[in-house]
């Protein structure tokens, strides 16, 4: 292949590798770059996947992605929860101080009351959903 004007010879492959279309496959086989106006639309790619593989075609590689992201996500949330539990007692005075939010005490009380109501409604909604499920 001939090097691309933008740098390395791998750039045309990188441009066309993510386009699952006959247009990009033909162009990359010929060693050509695909012009943006010739690239297929999102809808066209979706139709091609649906025709070729059906609905399961949209989930190809899902298990690999889950195995890739699961450990990283577990470490992130574990670290977040550990730091939250360790730092919350130190941050509590600052978080409950209305001056921190630049609010008047009356406004802070209203906001706090709304927050409490939202939490109470959420708990009631969960209890109702559990009662319906059982």
C-alpha cells in the first residue's frame, strides 16, 4: 500500500476498518481512501447489519466488552465507595453548611426538605414495586 498523505501507511486501514460497508471494503482493497461523502450513513450501516446478521448482529462482541469493562468498573466503584466512606465524616460539616452552596438558610431548608421528600417518595415507590412483584 502507498503511504497516506497524513502520515503512516496504516491510516487508510484505520479509516475504513470501522465502516462495515461494501463501499469501504472495496476502497480499502484497492488501497484507496474513502471520501467522507462516500461513507455510508449510520442508518445504512444499521440496515446492512440487520439484513446480514439480524438483531443479534448489533450485539456482536458484547461478551468481550463486558469482560473488558467489568474488572475496571469493579475497581472504580470499589475505590469510589471506599473513599466515600473514609472521607464522608470529614466532609459532612462542609456539605451541610448552607454557605457552601451560597444559599440563604431559608432556601437551604427548602432545598433540604425537597431532597427529603424525593428520598421518601423513592422509598415508597420501591416498596410499592416490591409489593406488586410478590
